[in-house]
C-alpha cells in the first residue's frame, strides 16, 4: 500500500519547503536518525509560544515504538 504519485510529489515539495524554513531542524533529525534511536533513548520536546510559559515533555523510546515506526516505514515502500 503506497502513496499515489501525485501525493508523493506533493509530499516531497512540502518537505523541501519545511527544510528551507528550518534547515537546522532537518539536519539534526537526519543526523540522529542516521545514528539510530535505540530502546531507552529519551526524546524531549519543548514548546515556547509567544507570551506563554514553556511547556516540556519527554518520552523514553520503547521496543514497541521501534516496531511501530518500522511497520510505518514498510508501508511507505
């Protein structure tokens, strides 16, 4: 079950646009993905909206998370 070609082109264009807007974020994600994210890795996310207090959360990567992401990757092929 793959994407249709029109959706793939649209997704690629949207990704390029995001990459142009946020090159450091994309580079960071690609570097970390290349190194792998093993079970037990902690991923922390912070959001700072204008005029509001910072919100922070984190997650510890589970074996099930890795399995879910691997299945999603296979679906995209």
